[in-house]
C-alpha cells in the first residue's frame, strides 16, 4: 500500500499547451506553415483538392467558388474559379461557366478589363453564351463605352431574344448613350458660342482701337471680363472692367462694370461725392468730385487728358493713331482698361512732368505687364514714371480657391505691407518680390507665450518664394520681432471618392490627406531637409510623430522647433516633435 502511495500522479496539462496543440491540426490552423510539405496531414488534404480527372477538379473548385460568391467574398471566389480554369477541364460547358463566374467576380470588384477578357474567352468556347454577352455589356456600360455595349446586346438578342436581363442592359445603355450624346452636343454648342463671342469681341476691339495684351498662363486670371451690354438688343455697346489708379497714395479702385457710353463724371461723382466722408487713404482730402482730373495713355505712350463729359467710347476714338502713323490705341490688359486719377494742382503737374520726362524710356519695348492678385493687370512703375502706381496691400493678397473669403484682417494687412516695404527698400529683391502674392496669414500660439505667423502662399508661386524665402524670413522676423515667420503653400484636400460620388475622375495623390500633411512638413522646415521620421504609438492609442532634420541646419533653425510643432498641430491636429540627429563624436 505504501508503494502505491509513492507513485507520482499525472500533472494536469496547461490550457495554453492544449490550445497550441490545435494549431497543428489542419482544421484549426490559424495560418499555413512555411513549408506545407513537412506536414503530412496538410499535404494529404491539399492533394485531395487536385485528386481526380481535370473535370472533377474543376467542378470541385467551381462549387467552392460558388459558396464564397454567395457570401459576397468575391476575391476568394475569384481564386477558386481561377484554380478551376487552371485545371484545364475538357467539358466546354464547365469551362464556360468558370469563365463567366470569374467575370462576375471581377465585375463586382470593378476590374472591367478582366471582365471583358474572360467573357471574350467564354464566347470563344460558346458563341451563344448569353451570360458572357450580358456581363460584357455591363462592363462596357461602366466604362462608358455605350456603342459597344449596344452592339454586344444586339448580338445576344439575335439568338436569345427573350433574355430580359440583356434587354434591360440594352435599354440602360441606350439611355446613357443618349444622355452622353446630348451633353456632348451641348458642350460643342457652348464652345461654338464662345468662339463666336470671342470673334465678335475681337471685331469690337478693333473698331474701338483697343489693343489686347495677353498675360502668361501662370498669372491669376481676371474674374471680370469685357462683354456686350445685355440691355442693348443691338449688341453695339460693351461693358469693361476699369481700373482707376491713384499714384499719389499707391492704391486703386476697380469698376467691374463700366458701360462705354457712361461719362467718367458719373463714376467720379458716385465715388467721391462732395459731402461724403473722405476715403481712408486720402490723407489731404483732395479726392473730391470737381477737383479731379483723369488721364489715359495709349500703347505708344501718348498721354490723353479726359474731360468729365467724355465717355469711354469717346476716349477710345481719341486714342486712335493719326493717318499714316503706326497703329495705336488704349491697351486692354487682361481684359481691363487702366486710367490715372489725380487731384488738380501740384500733384497733377508733378505726375505729368514725370511722365513726359521719361517718354523716351516708356517708348522702349514694353515690359511684361504685371497682374495683381485679384486679376487686374498693372503696369510696372517705370512705364508710368517715378510717381506712378505701386502695388497696394489689397493687390498683394490673392485669395485662392480654398483661402478665406473674408476681407484681409490685421495680420494679413501687416504682412502684405511689410513685403511691399521690403520690395521698395531692397532693390536687389524688387524683381523677385514684385510678382509674389500671399493668400492668407494667421497667428498661432507657441509654447512659452510666444506667437508665430503662418503665411500661406499660392501653390504655383511656392518655388518663387523658395528663391528668396531665407532673406524674406529674416527681414519679416526683424519687422515682427516678437514672432517667428513660416511659409506654407495653400493646398487643397479632396475626399476619397465613393461609389455614390458624382465625380468620376480619380483623385490626384497630391490632394490626399497624407500627401498634404507631408508637404506641410516640408514647407515648414524649408530650406532644411527631413532625413528621417518615426511614429510612436502610446498605450492609449495616441500617436507622436518624430521628425529628424538635417543637422547642418541646427544652428539656424533650433530656435524655431517649438513654432514648427505648434503650427503643424494647428494645421493638421497631429502631434509632432522636430529634432536634429545626435552626431557621433570621434
């Protein structure tokens, strides 16, 4: 009895070992081993799938694919149908079914090219395969190839006239083709009408001695354009956008709709009535109706003094060159006519003297016109003399499509004015700064009670900003001594298109959320380079992005790293830490 008591009892097997044992059973395997040939049971089961004649193997894969297709697991079903086809069945009906079924999977997965290839093979096996014709038609409809879809349906209906599915597909293709043809006709008619309109406008310009000056494609286009007066049934009157320049104060006004038969005095009396408060920029209060004179200038730099009762049509006639002289007339720059408005007296005489003094310089080949942010084309200062128009704050701010639509706030005005001051005070930067515009600017709080100014610039001008960004940043940080300055392109993100989206065009990668956030990082740290990134995920699921910058710029950028982090968090909502890699010392 004592001997029996000394025999050790069997120890219970831990639950982990019991569960691990199931992993070696093929039925309960979570994943296949690296070399399935080493597992005898698994190899035996796999060999069963390919055991039998080619038709039996293909039929087996077809049935498995059908089960997955019913469960809407189309990718798995597609794999089984492919294995069935690869078994090379001799039964043509079976091969046709496999090809049509695989086409059905690709149709659900929107792989329309694969659908057409499989259906073509199925029709090659059986020229009267209705399902192949039907699924080909659906794929062609999805690809907007409606004529081919109709032809496909017509072929099928010749031998299967009672097929309701094919009939419905044909009706859908016919309706969509009709709608597409109608849209194409409307588009062509719009193009024809626009061409006819442009021809009539060119004829009207020639009749009025107007010389159209085009602008480069890279310049923002004028939102206003000349057009015929809709209230004139004879279509003999034009309406122009007109820019009034006030060189004394380097500002301007735009009259978006100036009817050519309206006298200049009508606009001046509405803009500068005697008893109304003076404009903010009119420091001396000289711009009052009755005390103003208007000047125009032609392509050949002739100066025209415009009487109050003169209309725009009268000025166009006065700008015509004399007989025997080269063609002359008013310049229509980007669809806008430009005139100078001055108070009578000393300022008028000074401006006219300067204009005449530089007549020789102005008669030289014309320089490229400059287009302001709101689309108005403006001549540079040299063509109008030393006291000529200079870019105002409003012209330096160009609201892009995704920029704020509100009036410029205090920060934006201050930044624009600082850039203009730098342009006027730094001759070496004048040429580079003149075409640059900002789309917005905002202040961002930084750790330590400091602030940073984020200046948003139009994407097409980003490279131009990069050429002068280092110098421009230094000068602006001197101007705003208590704030750091960073430049970021005003990019736009697009949502990922869904099946219900009306937009059929594929979303550009540059408009994705990920790409825009990556570009913001690059903009923030310019001109240094990002040499590495690392994402840390906390236990609570929060993420922290570490960005490593080129250590050669550590001295010039280290003081702004907190500003970079705060700005990036404000723009994207993501936490980021900027660091310089630790350099190994010898």
